[in-house]
């Protein structure tokens, strides 16, 4: 009987020890407040990580999910209100935590405070594939600079990136980025194209971009001047090219394709977070 008891205890210990850890890294503490609906720049979403403090300003729940799971806007399926309900979030990293873990911490926050649950699917979607042209890319490397006052936003990896701007001229939309990778560029381009743009160049690095083209859609965004913290920009007078023509200046090309892409389907999400 003692032998059986010992064997049973050992088996229980092995099974318990073999269980994978399900704990995700989480913020030590987080404050969530609704954004002011009358903010001067209602489309501007900021993110910063200064030491142990991580802040999100004017961020929608859809943006939160995008940042937490390193997805694109078009890969998130849920009710329309998740794109319009916005919050101010201030969170503190736990001792020993790194910025690399911020997306996973945001996943834990969404699950705990907004009761988020998701389902994953793969769907074939119509996209614009961004590839290198036949003569190769002609990209200008971004200048390295240290400027702690430069505004930052949520990057495609869920961490802060240097802010990118757009404004509408009399003939189209103009995108400007002093330092951006191609994943960030296609994310901004997709706001003004009928199909999402997907980076298939395989190129890494930070580059300088200024891209002007005829907007295929505004996706409900108001046709205003510059959106972002840099002030207004005078309207352009030259006619804008199509988005297909615009990318050629950088030795790139766009082509219409269908591609299987993963999507996240929101199965449950509370509009109001639990109390701080």
C-alpha cells in the first residue's frame, strides 16, 4: 500500500511539473480612463515607454488588440464600437520586466480589465502585395537621431515607434515618415487603399518616406490637414499619381493578390473596464 501511495504521489508530481505555464507577463499596475471625446486631435493615437511607465493616449480597444497581438487593423473582426471607444492608459512595468514583453502585458490587461476573449481563423483576403521592383529597391536610410521629445505611436510590433503623419492636399493624400520600417508604412498606406497593403519585400531597416497618391478611400477619416503633432502643411498643387505609381519612386511595386491571412474574431469584450 505504501509503495502504491508513493508511486501515485510521484505520478501526480510529474504530471503537475509537466503542465505548461499559462501565466502571461502583466503590468504591475494600470490606470484606465475614458478619453476626452472633444480632444483636439481625435484621430491621433500615441504610445510611449519611458523607463517603467507605459502610456497610451486616445487609444481605441481595436488599437489595443492590434498592439497586443501584433496584428493589422484589417485582421481584427468585432463590433463597430471597438474602433470608436477610446481610453487613456497608464501602466507600470513590473520589476525585471522588459519592453519586449509589453504586447503580452497588454493581452493580460485586456483579458483582466475588459474580459476580452478571441477566436483565431485563417481567411483568404484580397490584398495589395508590396514587393521589390525588377531593378531593386531605392530606399533612403533614415538618419539616426536621439530625440526624446519626438512623438511616438503604436508600432506593428506593439511597441513605440516614431510617429508618422498624413495630410490631404487638393489632389490626394500625402504620407510622411522620417523613420519607418516597411511594416509601419504599409499599415499607414492601408488607411487610404481599397485593399490592405501587405509587405512582401522581406526588407528590414528604417527608411525615410514621403508618399503622395490619390486616395482610394478615407475609411471614414475626415479630409483635414495634417493629422499628428507637427502642425499644418500647405496643400500641394501637382496632380497626385495612383498608389501603384507612387511606390515606384522607391523601386517598389504593388500588385493585386489573394492571400491567406490570420484574423482575430472578438467573441466577448466589455465596453467598460473594471475599476482601477
